[in-house]
C-alpha cells in the first residue's frame, strides 16, 4: 500500500460534508487544513482523482499525490499514523 496525499481548494463555500464523509470512508487522516493522507492499494493516481472529483463541485480544485517520502513540521497529524 502506498500513501496518497489529497488536497483540495473548495471555492464558493457550499456544503462539503459529502467530501468529508468520503475521506472518512478511506480512513484518511487530516494533515493540514485542506490536506489529507490515505493508504491505498491501487497505483493509479488518476483513478483516485476521478473518484474524489465526484464529491466536489466543478469549480473546486483537487490534487492527488502518490508519495514515497514526505517531510513536514507543525502538522495536525502524522502520515506515519496510518
């Protein structure tokens, strides 16, 4: 399993509970305000992007990053906790 970072920019403040609920289903941990980390088996980053874009609006930003290494400071939670 690999770690994937999911970051989003929710524009025009709407109801995003469906995105948060989906992140919870993936057992995502919140790293920073709009950055989550998950462990995922599939190595197709595009598949995760296509999945999560169903939970945001068309004007919102979304990026999925497959990571082998990371470093951070003053994080809300550590990706090592996954």
